[in-house]
DNA sequence: CCTAGGTGCAGAACTGGCTT
DNA sequence: AAGCCAGTTCTGCACCTAGG
C-alpha cells in the first residue's frame, strides 16, 4: 500500500497539532502510537488523565485490562510495529461537569487526521474499535450499540476506499468504570476474548 | 484499613432544524 | 404552531487501585 505521506511525517504533524487548544482543560498533548509497519490498529476513545500525564496511550487501569484482553505484554503493546494506537480524540478532554467520568472525545481529530493516517499503514490486518464513540463513527448504520456490536464477534471493515477490508473486532472500553457492563455481559470474557487473543497472537508472532 | 480518584455505558431528556 | 426526527447532553449506575 502506497500513500503520498509517510507515517513518520503524519506523526510529526499530529504531535504538533493545537487545533482544539481553546476547548481543552490542559495544554494540547496529542497521544498516538504510529508506524507504517503496524499490524493491528486500536481506535480508542480519548486519553485519560494518566495517559496525558505520562504522554503514553493506555498508561492506566484501562490499558492494563486491555493488554490482558489482548494477551500481550507492555513491551509488545508499546511496540508500534505491532500496535498502532489512534484514538477518536488525541488529547485529554477533561472531566464531565458532574464528575461521573471523562468528557466525550472532541470531534476535531477524527475528520482532521484519521483519513490521512490510515492510508499510511502498509501491513494492517486487524482493527479494534474500542468503545462506543469509535463504533458509532466507523460502523455508522451498522452501529447497534456497544453490546450488540461486541456480540457480532469478528467481521470486516473497509477503513478507506483504496484499502482492502481488514478484520474487525468491536470491544467495550476496558475502563474499570465499565465493570458494570462486564459483569452483566460475562459472555464477552468467555466467548469473545479467547477468539481475540488467538487472533492477536497469530498476527504478532507470525 | 479507609478514602479519594479514576473511569464508560445505556437510556432518558433536551435541543434545534425541518416539514406540514 | 405543532409534530417529527436526529443529534447532543445529562444522569444513574460499581468497582478497582494507589496512597495516606
């Protein structure tokens, strides 16, 4: 797959992005993990406060659980040749006014950057849509809500017109806040995670 | 041991634009 | 003005971990 712009160049541009400055509670600090060699793309939500502070995607309890779900170590997870991490919003959005969780991801990053970044991946095999915002955006009319999306198991997704379809896995967000959902939907851990782990292992050890 | 901090989902309520 | 629809915002819900 060829593109007009290299992943490294896009990464440099994204790192310097300040488009949402006025709408952010803290300074803009875009957090992504990109490599043209990436085999698995994680489209998450937005960095939490911990990720912002450490300038590292999923550097929090959510990340810990996500790595368990995937069956990978920290080292494997943070190797950009394995996993690209491109959330719906690249900067920490701040807390909701009522304090019950973080604000929804700002809607600037996705239209601004995603379609530039995606064609730079040359070896993409699997995409993980983590959480409702990524699923709403990428599944559009096929979006049935997180629970139903996740139940559908592995399917295929065309991320960009010129690219072949890649395998797709929908996941709920791994945040501890979501324990409510995980307790209600134990089939996810029993039925979906083994499939996911096996697929991930097949890709990163091949 | 106790407390504070961190964290998303689903569904309801609200808002704004469009049609009749 | 009323009704409809789509999109956005608000609210109620549990648990884990780190630090004091």
